[in-house]
C-alpha cells in the first residue's frame, strides 16, 4: 500500500501567459506528483 503524504491542493496548473483553451493535458498519478514534489524539495 502506498500513502500520499499531502495530495495537491489544486486541480490544475498552467504556466503564466498561456490561455486555458490549450488541448494538451498531462495527467499525473498521486505517486508521480509526490515524486516531483520530493525532487523539487531536494533542489
């Protein structure tokens, strides 16, 4: 069993300057989100 310590507090993200009508969507599993969060913490 895996446990996510802190699920994301948002449902989406987009870079500044981009409109929300973009059709490109990247879906992450909770485990992938947690890995990105931990990798970002190391820097």
